[in-house]
C-alpha cells in the first residue's frame, strides 16, 4: 500500500508541475508589451480600481463615523 501512495503522490506532483509550467507559459504570452502601443492620453480610466477605491473610502468613513458616534454615546 505504501508504494501505491508514493506512486500516486509522484504522479500528482508531476501533473501539478507540468500544469504550473503550462500556466506560466500562458501568462507570459498574455502579458502586455512593455511599451504600450496605445497613446497614454487616450487611455480610459480603470473602472474596477476606481470602484474599489471609492468603496474603500466609503467603508473607512462609515467605520470612523460609527466609532465617533459610539464614543459620544459612551461619554454622555
């Protein structure tokens, strides 16, 4: 039974290693060029990043407002 487990572990490691290499190759081929071919002045804003930043600011503002309100209630 021990040899069977080692064989399956070796096979799993081998498949995983080959798959990681395949994924790295795909990631390298999908990576954009270092020099953008699009004029930087015409690029659009990154909407997901802007939405994330807005949500972060709103969350921090809400957290601070609730902390201040709770502190005022405890002091009164």
